[in-house]
């Protein structure tokens, strides 16, 4: 499974990695087809594959690729782009996909925090349910601050280790 201009690889070894990593992503809650597509893109030297290439590599239909890419794009894990001079789309995984996915999760957490604040007010802070919601809110506020701090440390570490910010 050699990519144009890339090293020759054992297609069986690549397939084993893609399926094994995809299985780990499924265990973590990602749907199966998006997990397989993401793993295939991640294993690509260029980080870019077309629908046809993904379908061929994973032995899945164009509709399965389309659904998986739609899900991954909504999660900010991949982006769509046009091939230069073509109407065909290709899909790209970025080096900062984990940051993008976490950033997207932070927006979701902020919406949960807003809903929880409203719940504490509605239920009463002194009721058992209100206290439970307040504790849940405190947890998400804590997580949000920790993720921001962790991402700052990650950017510094990445710059030091890989020379890019």
C-alpha cells in the first residue's frame, strides 16, 4: 500500500493497524465507520485520501465513506477539500485534530454548564437535586479549566518535541 511518492508498506500491516486503532476508538465511543475512516486517514502519509481511496482501502461503499466523513467533519476531526482542478473531494486529517476535537468538546461542556446553572436555579440550590446539579456543574467547570491548562502545556511540549506551534 504505497502512497504516491511514499515508502512501500505492507498492506496487511497497515490494515491491521487501521482496524486495531479503529477498534480502540469504538471502545471510546466513536461509531465504527467514522473510526475506521479516521484511522485510515491518520495512517496515510499525506493525511489526505479521496472517497474512492478510502472505499478501496476499507472495502466500504461510497455512502459509508460519506456518512463517516460527515460525522468526522461535525466533530472537527477531518476537513473536506477539493482536489485542485477537479470536482472530487478529498478528506484531510490535521496534525492538530485532537486539539480541534477537544476544543469542540469544550463548547459542548459550556452549553452543559449553562443548562446546569439554570437547573440549579430552577430546582433550588438547597434541594438534593439542586446540590447534585451544582456538584456536576463544578465538575465541568473544573474539567474546562484543566483542559485549557493542559492544551497550553501541550502546545509548548509539541513545539519543543516537534518544532511546530
